[in-house]
C-alpha cells in the first residue's frame, strides 16, 4: 500500500523541554486531493521505559501522582529522551532517579508508539537486571514510592484497574514473554 499524503510544510507552534507541538500541512488525500489539510501532532525525542527485576524475581514499579488525571498511578519507571541522550542513557538515568537502583544489565526488548494519532514518539522498553543501590537525586517535581511485585501480581493489578497507565500496560504486553506469562 502506498501513501498519497504529500507534506507541503511544517510549522512549530510551541516547544518546551519535553516536546514540540507541530502542524504539518499536506494534500493528496480525501475527495479533493488538491485541498490543503492540517495535521496537528506532538513530537518528542522518544522515551525509555524500564522494567527492573531484583534478585528475588520481583519487579519494581513506582507509584506517583499524575496531575492531569488527579490520581495516583502505579507504573514502570519511564522518562523522555533529552536532546543530548540516547535511549539507553535515558533508561539508566530514569531507573536511578525513580527507584534508587542502577543496573549493570539493560536489555532492550521492544518498542511502541504510545498514542499514534497524536504523537510520533517511540517508547523503547528495557529489562533491567543485576541491580544495585544508586544515590542519584530524583527530579524535584516527582514524588515517588517504590513498590515490588511478582510478575503474576502485575497481571492482577492490570485486571483490577489498579494499574491504569497505558505505557505500563503496553510495555507489560511486550515483556510477558520474557517472564513466560500469558
């Protein structure tokens, strides 16, 4: 299948430290292929989500307040890739900042787009093992509690709605094979 979309221009409406808001103008689609249309979207450098596993086989998640939803969320450590970082560097830093653990073995197991109609972001998913204590400072806007769960408990938390974060649920779908779960 070939796309008929023809991009005519791109305009940045807003930029901050985490994302940019773009409008692309295009034609070549719809009933009138000469008509100029707009596509509004959010661009990011991507994100890294980490599934840390301790020596007891427990998986580390963090509980934090999500301002936009006005409630607490249990989720895997995750953060946006800054301009001067790679996905793996971001995974390493976010793991340390959010859980106070560092990993000597980060393995990329997959990736996904968290909201493909709105953003071009790709979230890479990493399994972190061989954990040790870290003393890296947290982001001063994040209030985090660290929680430890066995893999089958995560399935129950998702089924019950206690885990409602879409990125965590998507990453768990990718990671289940790693933990030999259904």
